[in-house]
């Protein structure tokens, strides 16, 4: 029995989907379940293994669509500059070196540019060959062998890609992707596939899925129909990672599904289970299926993260300390939190606010702190291992207007922090019980920034002047027990047993 998890792409700045998958990969390893994570997008700027390792996947769990039809397995690059030089058939007359590359000249207009792997100055990811001033070829390396080659020809004063060749370990061509046309087609020794969709369909057939297997579809754009068409006899589960519908586009007669889930929901009769991260989303989705589609599909709640243990401080928490942790991006509204703490400081002179994370808003936030002369009690802390940071504080703040799950919220309650956040789906409503372990603040699109900041400030003052922090700490710990790793693993184990013949 194998669990196949299907996604599109991955990057260095991955989304919550990839982190949810990486967490799932660890759960399956702990449970002894064979699991593969399939990526169907094409990658050329970086080796896929470098990116999957960065998120936390194990190498042997990764399947890349484009190397699946070769005898090469995705692997970290170990191809060196010396390996490359040994392949040259012409003498090098000059070398130029920069931070991420080295260029070897064979003549005035003939040269090869080798690009190092990210975070390496010795391992080479790809090599670009220029002949008579024209780009003619790019070689890409996985392990110590060539994984694939791109071929170019000059057209309209630019280099035009016309073919990719994917190799076996011995250097023989496994198949070609021909790109010189409206859409690529794929030429194998004994057959031709006329589109990317046909390539995915062929891949699904080659998996030779059995009734003992489970396929979890994490993203479906461009591949959903191929997966649905060829998944049987395996069971199919669809993971819902975000808000699944548009509230503004939904009325008593029609629901407007999120575009990323419309195909899966429309074909819900072919899905054995929908997986959501919170009970609230499960309730809403179930109600909508029944109301708008008159169906009751199987919907299960499995958190996309867990905590190994409850973390209680061995020394007193810092008095009047609040914190937040997130990307410093505009949609996180950390500026509202800063201004709310500034307002609250008039009533709580000893308050201090630590902001963990980095991002494009960092300089603007720093400027807001300086303009309010708040440097003594509001600090931008950057990236840190937060595992022992949460328990030092008394309260956690969130100003995000939407959280699919909210791993930082989970980590916060795991360290006993009460939370203050908006009454919005799904993370806040999942982890904040108003008046018990924090406060949920009503929010409307009609609220002005000043009103929002004032409401946040009032709750910050209230939690330090009227609430029992000790009781709220205990309430957060009690809630966090449901998210201990062994309990979340049990949920996955139960789903796997129900979905397969294992």
C-alpha cells in the first residue's frame, strides 16, 4: 500500500500547501506508511531536491513527473567544476568568476557558463553553452549525471527553445519534449504523447494503482481531470488547503466555489474523502454540499500540524509581554498590531511587544515604530527558532483577516498563550474560544483602520487588566492537547485504514 500525494510546484518560498505536505510526510514515516509526493510542474532554475529538502521532505519520497519516465531518481546535485572540465573537448583560454557562476571561454564568442547550486560554490546545477554568440544548449545535472538538456536556436534576435531531452543514467535519451509549436508534445521511442495532459494521464497509468493505494490530491490545476480519470481502483482524497468558497458570490440559491476546488467539488461523487484542517470548515462545507448539491460526501478533519508536547515555562513569563510571528507582509496587518500596542501602552506602561518574522513590510513597520517612539517596547526580532520563545510571553496577537489553519496559533496555545485575533475563519475561530483563552474581535469590511486598531487596543488592555491570565493559560493548554502529535497521527492512521485495504 502506498499513499501518493499529488501537487504542482514547489519553491524556496513555499506556501502552506507544501508545508502541510512536508508535515504529512513525517507523519507517514512515523506510522511506517509508504508515501510518495509527486510534483508535476517543470523546474529548471533549481534542482527539485534542493527545494523539497528545504521544506523537510525526504529524498526517497519525491517523484518528479519529468524524470519518472527515465531510470534517474530525483537526487541532490554532486556534479563539480572538475567534472565539467573533464567533459570539455576544447581548450579553455580564459575564466571569469562571479558569486553564482563561472564562465569558461574557448574563443571570443564561444563559451560555457556554469551556474552553481544555491548555497554552493562548488556544485554545478546547470551549464549554458554559447556558440558564435548564440545560446545553443543548456545541460542540467542531478546527482553527478546529466538529467536533461534544453536545445535552442536563434529566432527573431532571441534564443528559441525547441527541444528538451531527458536522459537515463547511462546518458541515453529516455524521451524528448518538443516545444516548437503551440503546445509541447512528448516523443518516446515507441509512441508520442500530444500534450502535457496526455503526459499526466500516461503517468497515472504507469503508477499501476491498486485498491490498496490512496491518492491525495493537493493541487489540481491542469491535472485534475487526468487524475480523476485514472485514479481507480485506488481511493481518492482531496485536501482543501484554503477558503473553499467566495462569500460575496454565494447566496441562498448558488455557491461560488474557489476556482482551485471547483472541479473537485463538482465531481464530488468521485471523491472518497475531502480532508480539511478544522472542524469549522468541515461543518460549513458539509452544509453547503447538502444545501446546494443535495449530497453528503465524506469530509474529515485532520490538522495540518501538531505539537510534540505542551511547553510550560520553568521560570515566570515576562510580565506584560505580547508577541506575534508571521511573514511581514501587508495581508498580515502587523502595522495594526504595532499601533494597537502603542495605544495600549498609555494604560499599560510596562507592555513590550516582540515581532518575529521577516518580509517586504519590515522597513515600513520599523518606520512606524520609530515614528511612534516605541523602540523601547516594540522590537522587530527577525527569524528565530520559536520553540522556546512562546513560553516566555504572556499573550499572542494576530491581525490576519484569514487563516486556513494557523500553525503559529497552534504553537502559541501549545505554550499556553491566550490569543487575541479577529473573529474570522478558520484558524482564529478554531484556536480562540472567546473569553476562555483569549478574545475574538468582530470585524467588518466597513470598519476603518482606526476602528480596528482601537478594538485591538481595548482587548489588549482588557486581557492585562480584567482577565485571569493564569486561567487563560490553562485553557490554551487544555485546547492544545487535542493537537498532540500522537492524536493527529491517529487521525491519519484511521483515514488510511478506512480508505485502503490495509
